[in-house]
C-alpha cells in the first residue's frame, strides 16, 4: 500500500510540473494565479500522500500549513489585483 501512496504522490508532482508551464506562459494574471492555487491544492494532496506512505506525522502538519498559506495567497492576490485595476 505504501507504493500506492508514493506513486500517487509522484503523479501529483508531475501535474505540478505541468502547472508550472501555465504559470510561466499564462495569458493573464488571473490564469497565472489559478495555476498557483493549483500548486497549493496539489501540493497539500501530495504531501498528505507522502506522509501516509512514509508514516510521518510531521508531513500532515506541513500540509496543513501549506493549505493555510495557499488560502492567504489567494486573498492577497485578489486584493492586489483589485487595487491595480
């Protein structure tokens, strides 16, 4: 079962690599922000899978911290984007 968790985490990390292309080439800042939010969501899922696969409880705490940071980043971008327009 550990291989299953690690394989899924690897698949999610591959998706993050593809999302990086959208961040770098996104036509609008909003597209880039959505891709950056994908990093937060997918990163949390990948860290949770790694934590379960490696039996590391500290990774669950790290995933919780990353989810909070991703939410704060989304709010900060929205506020900054409204000021610029």
